[in-house]
């Protein structure tokens, strides 16, 4: 069973792939929108295509609305039959933070430093960089933390290191224990996969 995946950026792809694998779906196409604006522009087209086959679209909620439901109501968005549209609160980095064991080992920081409720973090990227700043590894600090007096919010190898963590270390089941929005995304995609399997079998 195949799935088309749409994400804001390539750091989100490891999460999308693991969600798909967990639901028993094979990712056939990956669309990296390189930003939220393009994803929003093309969302109606994706939703139209999802009338005929399974799609997973992952988007950050950021501060665009008070909650996921409010954003959907404001935009009058109704997912198609085979659309799984999920919002991370507030960013997909919150879902990475939710694997406290995996991330603490990767960043080489004490697990107690990680937030117990990552969905409540106002800016999960800032939280992640702040944790990296306290890493015992100077190489990780150089990779993830921006230089002093820099105008950029993350270090020069932030993207590469986040992809590495997501692909090799991030554990979906552990992360679901701390993130309600991730649990809901996992449950929704599993339900879609189950419905699609019945549909494909003609039941």
C-alpha cells in the first residue's frame, strides 16, 4: 500500500517515513515544500488528489492559531477521503524532543533537561538548540548552536544533524509517550491505512 508524503522541509521526512512504516504503508512519493508557504499554496491541490489515494501532509502549527482545530476552522479545510493532514504543536521538532531518551543520548545531555511536555514548548527549535548548547560534545555544539552574535537561529549543520537523529536514533513509540499531537497523528494514519486496505480488497 503506497502513500504520498508532503512536508515543510527535509528534516521532517524521517518522521514521515517512520509514521508510514508504522502504519504499514510504503512511501511512493515525497514532496519537500521547502517552507510552509508553498505547502499552504498547494494544499487544496493535494487534498483534491487525496480523493483517490492516500496522502500524508505534515505541517507545523507554529503560532498560526491557538490549536489545530482552530486553524482548520479558520481556513475552512475539510480533508478528503484519503487525506491524513496533521499539525505538529508547535513544530515537528516537538516530536523529536518527545523521544527524551534518544535525544538526550544523541545530544549528550542529561535526560532530565528535556521537557516533559514538548507539545507545550512555545518554540521547540529554540529548546532543541538550547539543549545542544549544554552538550558535552564540542562537535555537536559547533554543529547545532549558532555562533555568537549570529543572526541565524541555528548552527551550520543543524539540518544535517536533525536528519541524522531522525533517521538513526528517533524512536516513534517512545516519542508518542510524551506528545499527544504525535499520538493523534500516528492513530490517524493507522486508521487511514486500515480503511485503505479494506478499500483495496474491495470490502
